[in-house]
C-alpha cells in the first residue's frame, strides 16, 4: 500500500467555498495525497466544480450520489480511498499548508495523530505535545474530554487498515455528532495516540449549519453518544478527581443541549417536550443532581433569565428532581 494520505471531502451545495477548500489541499507541503470529493446530491454548482477539479489534477477524484447526508458521503469516500492514511476535510474549511506533513510526522508508530485547530473556543490552547496510551486517556478525563481529542474528526490522521479491519463507518441515521461516533469507535481500537499542539486546521462554524438550526432528534443523537463516552471513561474506576472532572464535562454537554433547545426550538411546546426527554436520561439526571453539582442549577436559572424562559427551565429542574 502506498504511504499516501486519502483526504475525504463531503460536499453539499458547497460551491461558494469548495475552490478555497480544494486549493488548501493543493498547497500542502506533503505531496503524497489523494483528494476524494463526494458530491452529496448538490443542487448548485458543486457537481460541476468537483468534475472540473478532477479534470485539472490526477490526484483528485470526484463521486456523485443522491442526497443522503454527510455520513453517507464520508462512507462513500472511505469506500473509494486507496491510501495508507485517512484525513477528513469539511468543504467550507481549509487546511494549513503543513497540515498533512505535520500529521504524518506526528503519528509515528501510534494509530492516531491529533493536531491543533484555528478556532475561537480555546480548545487548542489546552493541547499538549506527546503520546499517550489508550489506558492513559481513559483514566484521565480531566485532560482528554477536550473535543479535539474525542469529538472532532478533521484534525486527525487515521490508519485506513484499522478502519477497514474493524468496519468503522459513520452512522447514517445520525445528523448531529456523527463524527464523534466515528472517533469514539476508532479510539477503542487504538493502542497509542500522538498529539501536536501545532494549529494546522482552519475550522469555520457557519449559521444555518446543524449546530445553528433546530433538529427535532437532537436527544436521539446526543444521548446515546453520552452513554458511549461514559463507558469510554469508565472502563476502570476513576480516581476521585478524575470522576469529578468527568461530571464537570458531562454537565457542560447537557447545558449545551439545553441552550440549543431553548435557542432554536420553534415553540415552547416543542422545547418542553425535548427537555422532558432529556430529563428522562439517567446520565443527564446524575450530571445535575450529584451532591457536588447542586449549585449548578443557579447557572441554568441565570441562562433562563437571560432568555426569558425562566418558567420553562424551572419546570425542567423540578422534573429532574422528581425522577
């Protein structure tokens, strides 16, 4: 197998950004790559752009499929990949020119390489250069619950053989967090993970994305992932400090879902129904009701006041306490 890196780009109505995305791959200092463009039933100029890039550079291949979602598009890219390594790039993002070179140099004898990201949330500032065993990661949620370790897809280099040998694919029934499901399943087959804090990926969040528009199955997608990640960090008993760190993180995830529902649900009735579903989950209840977390309800109330939805969220807290 060649040592090349297969870069997979799912593209749906991406005409405004696709040229910039592809150009960032062409500018890579590592020359040993192939680019796989998967047009997911676009209705704008994306299909023509994909084919035009394929005609310009033999390292670029394009595929077209009826619209089936980003997971199906990435899975189609996996089926087409020929390289030893896999990398993923979103069609509205860009790679730093040294991204692939840095990831290749980082992975060494490990099974996964992770790099920093140009983003505004401070995740990359918490990364540390080094190499850790899977057991070390699972025992240390205070460090490794950082989304760039366990959620993000696009700042990593994967081994294609490991993906194929274990038939790891993106869940096509999931619209949110599909990348985290893939990363979670992949991590469980790793022995070591190598990390560099160098920021080599330019991540862009845009209004209108799945994170910024209402999706009625948010709990159906998010709650099973919470369970998987609970199991990941509880393969063995955690030290008390690490157990607390896990629940700190878990609470943050739940609060993020609450904020999403309150911000984007189209009606109070829909929001109330979704919050009730959230309250039924044992991990959600535990994240709010552990003795050390009782003061956190004040944070929820403060958010409710800012959003003028105090009654709605007060009812949620009461529901949690009753269950």
